[in-house]
C-alpha cells in the first residue's frame, strides 16, 4: 500500500498543479478587463452614432429651409406675360423709328 500511495499522491499533485497553473495563467482575471473594454467600445460607438444622427437632423433641417426659401423665391418671382407676334412687331417698328 505504501508503494501505491506514492503514485496516488503524485497523480493528485500533478492534477492540482495543472489546475492552479491553468487558473492563475495568462487569461486569469482578464475576463473583467475584456468586459470593461467591450463596454467602453459600446459607449464610444453609441456616442458616435448619436453625433451622426444629430448631424443628419441638422442637414435635413437646412435642406427643408432651403426648399422653403426656393419656393418663396418662385412665388415672388415676377412672371412675364407672353406677347403676341403682332405686338412684338409693332413695338420693334416703333423702336426702329425712334419712338417708345
């Protein structure tokens, strides 16, 4: 039994040592750091998305105001009446003779 006890104790020592090495290894405790990094990235991307949406809203408002201004200009623009060919001829004759 004493000879077998050495092997059993050695086996458990190796298993426990392996577990300790695995748990205290390079990735141990990095889960929290990764979570913090992911949360930070989410926050920055959320901020950039909000900023872009605000810019698009501003652009939409400016486009709407420009469209309204164009419509007002079209409304206030004087419309020229079409003249008949006869009236245009007589006017040109008068101008050619020196009359208005």
